[in-house]
């Protein structure tokens, strides 16, 4: 362990990569091993990333030269407090969702276990690599890994999934290509691809339109990827038709990691000075975020299916983080960063709960949810906790990030944002209590023989979700509250130190 | 005033929370109720054990976790919080006993869930009472809203659903849309949310900002039932009666009033309000609520609804009393929390007992019922005396102080309001008693051979009725606490 | 002004070509109805970016980045950076080409699946089918 | 849609056109990309890695980490196509078709009918008429070995001339695909099964990642081939060159296998029957 610890930054990516390769091979040789390889790989990475976070708390920044080459020539990994935290979140969520969905995966893809788990682990590898890397082009490659696997994970669902996956692929490719073009512009000006190096060279180009264009291209690309309104159209279909096992990892992580990348780009590549002070983009972005929040909430109100409704909630949540970040004051940025963490866990919890429900009743129409509190009390309790967190009720963590975001909005005097946040809290309350009401008040529709609507198993057979799923769900729900209570520590010990002092 | 670190407030909050697993896992109902009682008694014991220290001027403090920099989940026990905690924890014991009688008497479903959330609600109530800063207050206030939701909607039918919706709409809407932003703005402007005896908003100059904040707070704590944020209360009457009792006498509405008082004293401070003449504004708001609700109560035929509107009015007494900012007025307002609690809980217990024994909900059906259920209606009489504010019931003490307060503050209009509403109170309570005892019962009464309610129901209401009489003769514990609280809030003057 | 513009075009015509190509691809992705045509548009778009990168590698008067007489006795002769074009964009674009091939593969796989599901690749027909359901 | 598309394209295009004004001139030796990082590669690569082909040196060593993920991307695409398309629950076909090879006659055997013995003179086909073209088959059979040798050359000689694992791997894969096209998919799968392609695909990437991990085990950074010097018995600079060759071989294996895999799935929509 002693001599491995300097290699932690590489290990968090290499271990899941190798695990994915072994998983895929195991799919052809011994199918039972697939799950174990995947789980072991992700669990190791979870441990390593936790260790990394612990050591980065003392050391500020850990650099790792891949291939042993120094910075502008080789690829550099750069772990600071912020991405150390995000890495832990990524692996925590991926691992938990993997364990929770063991049964569903085995039932949906009995013959293709290796393929599914390999894609799953590769997806996580791509995300964590994007977060850890200090090289702008390397980021693109890893972005494409996570995107490609993401398209596949979404496309294997049923109903409209392939079409939605294809649309996602078109949008995602445009987004990634725009990012690549933006990096190309930066390369043309500076000749470098290393983030720190670019940042040190850029001040000479602050007035240049090419730089502005590069910034806009990168950001637009990332906005498409993170589904910021009005570039969100691909998200609802893609997310609502995909299998529970994939959505449980894609929904919590993709948008959040993209937002982290946005933060990374603005801080570490374009520098806060340029991004906030010279671009005069803040106001526009915050209003876009306000639109995202309000439109996301309103669209969510119009839905009659659980998973689909949740996808619009995600769009609104993206608005939270983007808006908070572009407000550009310390409070709001803290809130945005904190919300990356909190929202990831919240989304995990709510999608796990939804997954458990869908697994048991084979449908997610609101109509199908009748009487669920009686049939699946524990799952619904966890669902309620996640819902409270999304509404923003203390002491769940959702409240605290909202607290920071609203404080930031007040500090910036941007009351539109404040109102949008409050509005969305209220709408979330309506959304989730509508579901809770259905589950709580309406008696279970005892499917008398064959009336056509009810396609799931008969009422008597509906029981709690399998134990593994339930355990993960409860763990996620409990961590929502734990995160909430430890907000103070997280903020003072990690986030505060991770945000550049210039803000 | 010295502050010491003590785990006791936390323990007091946690006792009922810790009983929840026991309640859920109990096999037999008796064991389950055993848990409830054990927790209730333990909680009461802990609360009472803190009284001497509080009276000697010591503040007990405990910070659970620092959730935001400089802002933690902090418990701090002062005289006012203590007063409320004593009321809540003592009445919980009685209500638990009553719940057993009521729930078993009516063979309600999901009793485990009921007792479980009941315990949760009590934890949250004590959390509010002992909250050391606005944030902790908000946290437990929200927790209380969600813990009482399953209680309000216990019947799980269409009516419960729509009332539950209304309940959440007002309570949650108020707290998210009004209190949360107000709290954030306050935090942004002052950098703290810690309650101090003289308020922490002193540094703010702008009158309009203060006014907006004040109004947001006062209306945002919708549990206080200040009009127009009151209409959840009558709707919430669909709940089982012990819940209504808990809602109206002990937990929910008192928490609302308590919060408003905290805002007035601990956040804004009496000096600030007086300096900007906001006291009159709050008085006017409160008195409008008092008069309107009393008038509406007159028109209600369903007993629980009448009680509900009465509650709305009585809550505003508390707010009014404190907003008078005079020594006696504030003492009266705080005392009224205790006095009204004992009086109103008796009334609700009686309503429930009548329902358990006869199935009657409407006042018009209660003619002559006093002859069949003399104990219940006797208690009802004592309870209504207390609420009206007549001797020999505790309500007289608080009302006396309130009246004195209006005179001290030279708010003679308020004096008129108080007296007028007392008359109205009498007008909507006494006829019930009169008809119950002195009119001949209808035919139906004889046919059904109505007798007293079960003893589990009867005993608690006798206890609370006697309690409210005892409080008339021996109000010292509450009086001393209230006086101490007022002394610290007004700066010893 | 006119002369300037002309000389600008003359010296950067390849970049202009790249922009035009990129716009063709983008237009196809937005406006075309057929999914395969969209996929083709996507590929054109990606190719344009690849060309852009490769353009940045060019140096007047330089040759391909393989060191002459490299194998015998490495490092003895002084190598001037100006003699060879920049290898980095080529490396990057090798990656980008691979990525675009991979994306193409996945896109085609999805299109095949869509075709099997709806029996057509025209978007409006698919949308019509979905609406009628 | 067309008009919206046109508007977006015109707006976006003119924005980019505006940006081009401020670009350095094309081919300007004084432009930043030519001055900042790349000179180091050009001037030092041969001393540091002993590889004259700078593209290979940068690809497999300086930015070898990128390239590892590039290979992974290909592998992921293979996996994705497999997951998306492959139909494994096979329903028993209504009838089976066989061709008598010497005569070219197609036999149609209904469900439950007796299958011809595996005598070698029958082959299973999937559609009523499969073109049987002697010229194409013979030619492709003739070309294949040359193609494969050329592929190996391209992989192996990537250090000194244009080429490398990707290029060679694609050519190698193309040889198999050509075989599958000129004969049919069934026969090709008999030679190189799906399992082989999939396992080889992951094995290829594993060679790459494993080499990197080996360097890490030997105490250097991930993919720092210099650490292999002791194992290979050469000096660290030469070890880099050899290390690159190893990973290029891994890339070649992965790319060729995955290309074939993707072709199998894509051409038959995952049913692995007659193919195109």
C-alpha cells in the first residue's frame, strides 16, 4: 500500500478499465464472474478515491505524470479537493447502483451480462477520467468513452429507446465536437493542451475574438452535454426509456460531471478573471438557468409517468447548478458545487426507488402506483426521503445546497434566481406529494381478472423489492441525511478551499 | 446570565424519537403503548429536571452539529422555551392515554403508524421549543409538518386527502415561500441566526426591509393560523380527535404561535419593533383574526369545527399579547400558551369522548347529552370557562394579564377587542353547555342507551379539566417562567 | 479593405473550407429527415474538425514528421523544429478519427435497431407512427 | 426545420468565419502550435524514445494514455454494437436452406425435415439465392494472405514509417471482412468466432493497459516504458521504443478484432446469419 499510494490518481482510472476488460472477457468464459469483476473494480476505485480525497485534503494538489513525461508534453492528472470529492461521489453512486440492480440486470440481459457490465464500468471510467484529467484533449477522449457507452446503455432499453438513443447520439456528438473545436481554437492560439499551461498562456490573448469563440464553443458543447435549457430536448426521452440499471448511474452522474467539467474549464483553463469578469456572460447564463428551472418544473408538472417526470426534475436541477455557478459569488459557487454532490446522491436515491417500484409493478404510470405505501413501505419511505431532499426540507442535504444557492442569489441581488429556486421547490413539493398521495391514499386496484390497463403482476404478488436493492436504497436515503448534517464540514474542509480565492 | 453545556435538551428531543423503533417493532399493542408511555414519562422527567436550572437563570445549550459555517443545530433552553416544553411534554402523557382509549374504542386501522408519527411529532415539537437559532427552529418546524401529515390524513379517504393537501399547501407553502427567503435574507444581512434575548436584527436600518421580513415571518409560520393563513386548520379537523387535540392544543398551532413569538422577541427584539411602531401593526393583524374567527365560530354547527375557529382566535391572543410589548401583556401572551393548551385539550377530549360514546359530531345533536355524560360535559364546562377566561379556570390568569397589558401599553382599542372577543367566546361555548344540561334530550338519546365514554378516554379529560382549575389557583410554575422570559426579553426593566 | 479580405481568404482558404464543410454537416444534421443522412452529416461535421486540426499542424517548408536518418545513430545530428511539421495535431486527429469511427458504428447500430422497430428511417414517418399509437 | 437549420448554420458559420480573421496564417512556422509544445517532440523525441516516426512517438509514448483510451473507445463501440444489436434468443427457423456446392442447387428443408449430413458438399445458406461467384471468392482468397502480411508490416514498421497499430489493425480486420463479404458471414464466423473477436478485443486493450500497469508495478509512472528496461535488457530509451511496439501490437489486435466484431453485428443486424 505504501508504494502504491503515489499511483492513486492513475489507479482510480486503470482499475475500472481493467475490470471492464476482464468483465467483458468473462462474459464469454464464465458469466458468473462478470458481476464480481465489475463490483470489485468499482469498489477498489471507491476505496482508492476515498484515500485520494483524504490525502488531497492535506496536500492541496496531487499531480501525476502519465508515462512519466512532464507537463506540457505528457498528460498530467491533477487531483485537487474538488475533483477528489467528485470522484468519490462518482464511484459511490456507481457502486451502489451496480449492487442494487444486480437482479434487474440478470433478468434483462441474461446472455449479455459481460457486455452490460463492461459498458457500465467503462462509462464510469470515462466519467472519472474526465474529472481527474488535467489535459484538455484527454478530457475529450474520455468524454467520448462515457458518451459512447452512455448511448449504448440508453439504446438497449425498450419502446422508443433506440430512437431516443440515436437522438442523444446526434446531440451528444455535436456537443463533444463543439468542445473539440473549442479546444482546437485554444490550441491554435497557445499551442498547448495542458490545462494549467493554457491558463498561464491565455492572459496574452484576453482581447482576442478567437479566445472568446473558443470559450463559447467549449461552453456550448458542455451545455448540450449537460442538457441545459433550451438544449435539453434529448434528455427526457433518452432517460425515460432506458433500463433502470443504466439510468441509475447515467441520471445522477452525466449532467453533474458535465457541470463539474464546466467549472473546471472556467476556473482552470479560462481562469475566473476571464470567465466572469471579461465575458459578461453571467447575467445571460443565470437567466438561462432561471428559464431552465422554471420550464423544467412546469414540464415536470405535465407528466403522468414517474420516470419521465423525474427527467424534467433533472433539467430543473441542472438550472440550479448552472445558475448558482454563474452568479459568480462565493456563496453561490459553493452552493453549485455542493449541489453537484447532493444532487447526485438525491437523483441516485430517487431513481433507485423508482427502479424498485418499476421492477416490482412493471410500470411507472401514476395509475400503477396506487396503494404502494402498503405494499412497499420501505421503498416508499426512501422515496419520500429523496423527495423531501429534492423539495429542500432540512435536514436532508437538498436543503443545504439550496440554502447556499439562494444565499448566493440574495448576495448577488439576483432575485429572479431566488424566486425561481423557491418556485421550483414548491413545484417539487406538488410533484412528489401528488405521487405520495396516490401511493398513500388510493387503495390498490385489485386487478380483477383481465381489465386491460393493468399489465403488471396481480396485486397480491406485489411485495417489497429484493433485499439487495432495498439495502442500497436505504443506504442512499440515509446518506442524504448524513450529507445534510455534515454539510458544514464538507463546505469548510473541502469546497471552501477548492474554490479559487479570486471569487 | 450564564450558559452551560448540557446534553439534556438533546435527550429531551430524542426520547420520543428513540421510542419509534420500539413502537414499530412491538408485537403486541400493549407493549407498543408501553413504549409510548415510557417515552412520554421519560421526556417529561427530563424536561422537568431542567426547570430549576432555568429558573435560576442558567441557559442550557448543546450544539449537535455545525451544518453551515457558524450555524449549527443548536439547542438552547431558556425560560420561554421551557414553558412551552413543559406544556407539550406534560400534555403528551395525557394525550397518549386518551389516544389509546380513542383509537381502540373506534378500532382504527394502522395504529402503529399513528403512534409512531405521534412520537415523531412530539420530538419535533420539543425541538422547536429548545431551538437555539432560527435555522434549528425551521428544521423542526418542517419536521413537524411532515410528521403530522400522516396523522391528519389518518383516515386515508377522499376527505382526508383533500384536507391533507390543504394542510401541506398552507404549511409548506408558507414555510418555503415566505419563511425560507426571509430567513436567508436575515442571515445575509446580519450574518447570524442565533436567537438573542433582545433580537439580532438591530443593525438593520431600512424600515421597508424590516417590514417585509416581519410580514413574511408572521404569515409564513402558517401554523399560527393568523388570517388569511388559517384555513388549513378547520380542514385538518378530519383527523382523529386525539390528533386534533394534539394539533390544536399542544403541538402544531402552539408551535406556530411559539415561532411567531420567537420572531418578535428573539429575532427582531422588542426595542426594534417599538422603534418602528410595528407592534401596533401586529396587534391589528392579530385582533382582526381574533374577531373574525370568533364570529365564524358562532356559525359552526360541527363541534370540532367550532373548536377549530376558536383556536384560531385564541392563538392570536398569544401573538397579540406579545406584540403589546408591555410587561404584563407579554407575560399574559406566554401564559396563554399553557392555559389555552389545558383548556382546549379538555374541550377536544370531550368532543372525542362524545363521538366515541355516541357518534355525534354536531352541536345540534348534543341537546341534553349532559344528563347522560355528566363527567364529560362537566369537564367541557370547565374547559370552556378556561378558554373564555373566567374564574375558576386558568384561562382567567392569562386573560387578566393580557387585559392588564393593554392598559399598560395604552392600547385601549385592543382592550375593547379582548373584551368583545371574550363575550363572543362565551356566546359560542356556553349555549352548548346550557343545552347539554338543561334541555330535555331528544328521543334518540334514550333509544341508544348512551353512557360515558371508556375510562381511557374519560380519565385524561378529567385530568386536564382539573389541571386547568389547578392552574387558576397555582399558576406559579408557568407564571415564574413567563415572568423570567419577559424579564430577559425586555432587558430586566 | 477588399484587398485585405482577399489576402485573408488567400492565406486561410483551408480554414474557410473547414467552416463550409462543417456547416454542411451541421445543416444535414438539423434539416435532413432521413436518419442515415443525419449520420452522414454528423460524419462530415466531425471530419471538418479533423481537417481543422490537421491544418494547424502545417508549416511552410517542412516535411512529414519522420526524422531522416533516424535509425542510424540517434541524436547525433541537430534536428530543427522548423524542418518537420507539427506531429501533435496528427496524433490528436488519429484519436478523433477513431472516435468518429466508433461513433459511426454505434450510430449505425442504433439506426439498424430503429429501422427494425419502425420499418423506416424517415423521421417524420416514425414520428407519425408514434403519434398514432 | 430547414429554415431554422439554415439560420443556425448561417449564424454559426459567420461567427466562425469571423473568428478565422484572427487566425494565424496557414502554414506559418511562427504560429503558436509550431512554437510552443511541438518543437520539443521534434527535437528531442529521437533522443528520448529512439523512434524516428514522431507521430508514433507522440501517439504511443508522450500521449500514450490518450491512445490507450482511443483503443478503449473502439472496444466500447464494439461492445455497444453487440449490446444493441445482438439477438441471442434464436427462434427455430421455419425452413432451412442448403446449397449443394458442386451443383449450386439450393435445397429447402421444411421444419422437421431431415437435414443433410455434414458431408462438406452442402453448406447452409440463409436466402433463396446466394450469389456464388468464383472469381470474387478466388481473388479474395488470393489477396488475403498478402493483406494480412501487409497489415503486420504496417503494425511492426510504425516506428519508422507511417503506420502503427490502428492502421495495421484496420487492414487486418479488413482482410477478415473481405472474406466475410466474398464468401458469407456464416463461414467467416466459423473461422473467427464472435467469442474470439470479443475476447481478442478486450485482450488487445488489456495488453496496452497491462503494459502500463507493469511499468507501475516496476516503480515508474503508469505507461512509463523506461521502467521496462530491466525486463527487456536494453537501455531506458530503447525500452521506450520496445514498449511502444508492445502496445502497438495490443492496439493492432484490439482494432482488428473489434472491427470484425462490429461488422458481424452490423451487417446481420445481430442475427449472425447471411450478412449483407
